[in-house]
C-alpha cells in the first residue's frame, strides 16, 4: 500500500489540548488534540472508532487490535515512558512517516518515525493499534490478541 494522502481540511486543524477526546465532535472549529485528530482521520478513511482516552485505546479489542508491523492508517502510540496513560497518538502514513497534531507545532505535522524518538515526550513507541471495524459494520467482534 502506498503512502496515504491527507485531505486539506485536516491540514489546517489547530492544536487545542482542551478539545477532549470524549466530548461530542462538532467539527474542528475549536481545534483538536492528538486523539481527536487521529480518530477523525480514521473516520474520514471509513473506520469506526469510538471516542476514548489513550489508555482505553491501548486496552481496546473491539475497534482496534495490536500489531507488530506497521501499515498505513495504523495508530502509533508514543510516550516518554512505557505507559499508555497520556500517550500521544499519530497516524502512520507509510513510507516511514506519520502525521500527528501536537502542542509544540500547533498544526498537523508529518514526521519521519525517527523524529519522534528525538523528542523526550515521544521517545517510547508503546505500540501499534490497527483499526479493524469499517463504518457500517455491526455486531462484529474481532479476535483478541496480537497479530499482523
């Protein structure tokens, strides 16, 4: 699969840490945090994912599964330590690159994966979560556990 192209509407979203991932989504007029940004991108590409905190995403087995090899549209979870609470989310685009929304940049940024390791807050790649439910599916209960 080739690198994912991000629609222009997502490239001008401003960072807003107060845009809580559990709040109802009413557009990007007030900005987004990293979770909201990644979840809305996944919805744009046809995946169903509920609003959840990063620690809930880490435990989720209904909408995502843990994988060991990245492919485009996988969620990358970063933190300064090996802990999913407060983890930063990015979306893998392919070609060794990921897009994310962070306070330091203020707008969506596409970085090489090696760039994340250079930043203290993102130095640990906790894991990779693959979205598994397409919009419109119902009653699908995927198998738990790590797989590619």
